[in-house]
């Protein structure tokens, strides 16, 4: 276990790099395996549902393990699960390096694409809420409520459950309503919630 800020910073940076690689590679694999638009949307929704399930279990699990087992316990369990997952993927997927005949677009071309910019901006702003809560909510709970560790983890359950429901609901719903209409409705809902939260505060 790290005992200073530098080790924590390096560990979190490596975790972020690994998470980004896994997300991009996983979505790319699904896009390659499911060329049909409807099947691809449903597959990605199901995959993100698995991610949401992990997000839902993670904070309460970490809080309970930290409170009742020890500080190192959640990290050791996750390290074992990550190793098991990696070995399982090697056996099932049997990855290999293959050269694509069709050359993809350059990074500069992708950055100039307005649809990509809109999607990236939407994802950024949508994640700012939970990204703000993750460091600030536990500190606020400790200062104002003297909350134990397991309660600090359990406080993220509502957001995680909403994420789980949304990933499984909006994939099929996007095909029925149209993705542009669904995104517009979600943006309206997002603005209303934030204005209501600001008014309450």
C-alpha cells in the first residue's frame, strides 16, 4: 500500500490509462463483431450495463471492506479479479495482432469531425457531475456527518443504480425514438436537474 501522494498519483494514472485502453478496445471489438447498427447499439448498451454494474457495486464494496476488513482488502480483491479477468480474456478471445487492410482516419481528421466533437463534449459534461462528487462528497460527509467509511461508499448507490438503468434502457430506446431526439431530451433533463439542484442549494 502506498503511503504518500506520489505513489497514489502514479497508481491512479496507471489505472486511468488501463481503463481508457480497455474501454476503447472493448467498444472497437463490439463495433467490429456487430456491423448491424441495431445489434451494435444493443451490444454496446449491454457492455456499458456491465460497466454500470461495477460502478454500482464498487463504492459500497470498497467502503464496507475498508471499514470492516482493512485498508488493503479492497485493493487486493480487485487485483486478484483483474488478474483473473485478464487470464480469462486471453483464453477466450485469444488476441493477436493483425494488420488492417483499410487505413483509418488520422487523429486530426477525427478531431475536426463535428459529430465527434459534440459527442466528446456531451460525454465530458455528463461525467463532470459524478467526477465532482467522487472527491468532494466523502469529505463533506466526514466533516458534517462524521460518516463511517461504509456510508461514504453507499452514498454513491443512487447514482450507480441510475447509471445501470440508463445504459440498459437508452440503447433500445434510441432505436425507437431516434438518437438525436433522445440526446436532446436527455440534455433537457440534465439542465433541469442541475437548475433544480442549484435552486435548492
